[in-house]
């Protein structure tokens, strides 16, 4: 097992321009955003240039917030990573429909999946990992409890000309779905998950990371192909050390051979080239 730091590569339309003073300046296509960033404890590289060019600045008020539009910008647009295309649409939760640092996981998936592999993507959001897996011929079951993001994931598959691939788009609470799959005796070659700190399913089912992740991993151990499989567990900006997530995986999926524990980052295009930490991921293959 190795601990590594990986900065996402392969982006054609995304750029982290600068970070600092608890903010980040990003370019999504031709649109520039300022968004809050609690990890950016340091000072900005240059406050006199790019920061003044932002199309919109996100201001948080409680759990949600709003965008202060500074310049005319489209309601939605597309971006490319390698040969894949994704829809961008700013939301009231400051998100854009894409986490650019996850490109490191997409690259890993495309390097290790085989055509015909059965992939389960839990908390699949707008389908970045699902689209990456579909692009190499895997059969993907994508599960999320939010109807808008499942619809968005389908749109992303279509944008990448993968709408005829073997994809199953499931709108359901993740724990409910996984428990049912265990009863059905189904198995998967690869499971990917990006659990939030807190969430609710479509019928109000409660999800808490610390409380429910151990049980979810134990259930996933029953679903995984034990002869030749892969498990990818993301912990996005939750404050838990990498070692805690690694040992959680080893406890509840004892046959998983932890391959890499990775700190995901995005690298500034500024001269200093600082890296912004964006979360950790534990990758296991056996």
C-alpha cells in the first residue's frame, strides 16, 4: 500500500486559477467563479488580476447560499475531460455539477476496468465515475437518492455519446438499494462510493457518514466479487484522516487489498503552483 498525492489531469476546460483567504478562483469553460474554500488557509497569489474577472461570486447564508452575478453568463454549458463531456450548471449549494478533482479516480477506473465488468456507483451524483466506467465498456448501476442529479447523470452519458451503453439509473436510497441487492444475491466486480457527511434519501431516509458507512461497507463486502474486484471509497472534505478511512475499509471488507490511499488535489495555474487539498480516497484491488 502506498500513500500518494494526486492532482487531477486531463482537463480541457477546467482551471484552478488561484486560491487563498478561504476562497478559490476557478474557470469552468469560459466562466470564472469565486467560491468559498475552507482549506485555503494561505494568502492569494495575486489579488489584482484574475479575481476581478469573475463572472459570479458565491456567498453562503446558512446551509445554502446564492450567486452574485457580476457578468453575463449562460444558465448551463458543457466541459470536456479527455474524450468525455459534462454539463455544468451552478446550484444553490455552490456546486456546479462536477468535482474536477475526481478526474484522478476516473483515470484510475479507465486504467483498471475491463469491458463487461459490473460496476456499482453509490452516491453517484451527476455521474462522472459512471460515465468514465461506461466509456471503457463496463456495465454500470448508478444509484443516488436525488431525482435531479440522476437525470443530470443521464444527460452526461448522452453528451459523451454513451446513452446506448449498459447503464442502469436507479433513484433510491443507497442503503435500501444495497440491502435489497444483498438479498437478491447479486454481485459486482467494482464498487465506487462517494458518501456525503449528511444526506437524505428520496423518502427522507437519514444518512450520517460516521454512523452508516461501517454498515454500508459490510454490506458491500457481500456484494463484491471476492476473486477479482475493486473498491473505491471517497471521503470528500469530511475532516477524517486518511488512516481512519483506510482502517475502516480493512475492518469491514477484510479481503480488500488496499492498493493506494490518495490525497486528491487541484493544482493552481498560478506561478507558485500551490495544490489545494480536496479530499481523500482509498482504492483497493484484489
